[in-house]
């Protein structure tokens, strides 16, 4: 496998980076990077780390990860966020512990429920945020990582990291797993011919891979991804989900435009690409612009209305009356 | 009324669904089965997730019907917690 970390890649322009991933030769990971400057979304850092974990486990080679020496002026970021440590490589960069650590959540692997609870407790102070901005971030990370732990069957669990960008006053979050992917999970209970069908179902309120019943089981409601997409939409932020050969991207709504939530993700302003290199697992990236953060309670009201109506409508569609002849 | 204080079990951010299910199965259900009522006390809980509320409540509503809400009462909920509980109760009806 080959990955090149580009000069700049965030959710808006991530397609070309994802397309450039070479997934051949599964027992070697070669990493190269832009020589001058590298600035990438945390989801890309998670993706590289996740591939590194996979290759180390799968490969019989003694050094399966080949990383070209980083020369970019921003190279220390990758040391600080923990990429080299994660990959088991010595970057030869020495970070002075007294230097400001910045406002980020370093790469973390979460493979069980209690570790997630502890991670959420520990991560909040790292971001130095106003308490009103913390709620949606904790919410998003908890729901996404729990999805991984419950559905992905990934032996490595979830790889998570996040970064606060002061210039845009935005938190960018990445959560990646190398499990079975959305299609295999959804097909346990629903018909999905393609990876896009599966992603569409996974983002639809009330649909979960654990049951074909509307509204889910006692443990899964099929609401997590819909809630997170909705939080991003109401706040006019990007949200991406990539699994199998498909990338679904929720595009940002224009300022001033009234936002409507839809139960069908294909009704949202979005882009999709079904020709991506096949990712065995699920990649989720989300941005939360803190200037735009709507009060969490008002946001929940909007989500509740569409969720409840959507589940009720589908229940009504399936409702059968007795036939009297 | 049996008061169940949740903060000592789940902390200030109630997101662990396993704990929610444990509370439902091992604390709330035995009370209901004896014909009693439970007060779920959310004091000192800042926020909960929909998944937590679903794991805590959905099966109670599914098995006992919506009238279970006459016997399961919520106290000391902030606005966020109220909204999420209302969401789960709404879609379970």
C-alpha cells in the first residue's frame, strides 16, 4: 500500500487524497509526504494510523512500514499527534515537553467500552473549549466510537483523533476502523446491493444492521449516524463517511439558507463517489465550526421531529390491515 | 417511590449503553415487576446520548407499553437530557 500525505487535504477536497491511496501489496505500507508543507484533516491521520496497525498485524516482514523522512516545516505536528509512535517508527524529531501541546486530541486506539468512557473524560480538557461547545463534540465521539465497537468487528477497535483550528474556530474529528464495513453490517438485516445503498440505509433514521424492525432493538435505535449527520448539517459543516468503494460527503449549506433535515441522506446537499479504493472498514470525518454551533437543545428538537416522523411514516407504510372478503 | 441516582453509576456524561442496560435490567425492571415505581435521578448529569436513553428506556416502553411512564419518572434533568429522553419516548410511541 502507498499513501502520499499532500500539501493540504480537508473534508472539502479529500476525494483526490482518498483516490490516490494505493491498496495493492497489503503487507507493506509506504508513506511519502509533501516536502514543503503538510496540513491534513485528522481523519487522514487516523486513516494512515489504522493502515499502519493493519499492516503490522498482517505482514510477515520485519519492517513492513517504510516512511520517507518528513521534511515539511509542519512535520512536528505529526510527531505531536502521535502518528510515528502509532506506526512504531522513530521520526528522529525531539519535541520539547515544555512546548505548547496545542489544542488537539492525540491519536488514540479505543477497543472497549470502558476505555471510551475514560477517553471522553480525559479528552475534553485537551481542547480548552467553552462548555457549551463541548456537548456536541463528546456526543459525536461517543456515538461514533460506540458504533465501531458494536458493529465493525474490528480487532483494532476505533482509531480517533481531533484538532482545534483557531483560524476557522473549528474542531475537526476523525474516527476510522478497519472492520467489516457498513455494507456487511447493514446486510445482516436489510437489502443493500451496493456500498452506496448500505451507506444510505445507515444514515437513515431508525435503520440499524441489528434488526429489520423499525425503531431498532432494545440496544440499537439506528439513530447514531443520522444524529451526527444532522448536527453537521444544522451547523453548516462537512461530514464524510467512506466505506467499501463509496464516499458520501455532506456538503456545507450556504449561510442564510434555511436548513431542512431529511431522513434520506440523498436528499441532503451532498456528493458521492462510488469509485474509491476499497476501504475494508469505515472512515468518518466531521467538522464542527464553533462560530456556528447552534444551541445543542434546539438542535436536538429539530432532529427529534424528523427522526420521529420518519420512523412513524415507515411504520405506517408497513402497517397491514386485515382483509375481509 | 424508589429513587435511582444515576450520576454515581454513569458519571456526568451518560453515554455508556452497557451501563444503561444494566440499570434497566438489574434496577428498574425488578422494581416494576414488584408493582413499584422508579424515579431516575439525573442530578449532576450534564448530558446524555440518545443511545444511552434508548438502552435505558426503549425496552421498558416496548414491554410495558407507554403507561410505564406513569411509573418511571425523571428528576433533575437539564434541558439537553430532557430533549433526548423526549426523543426516545416520542419515537417509541
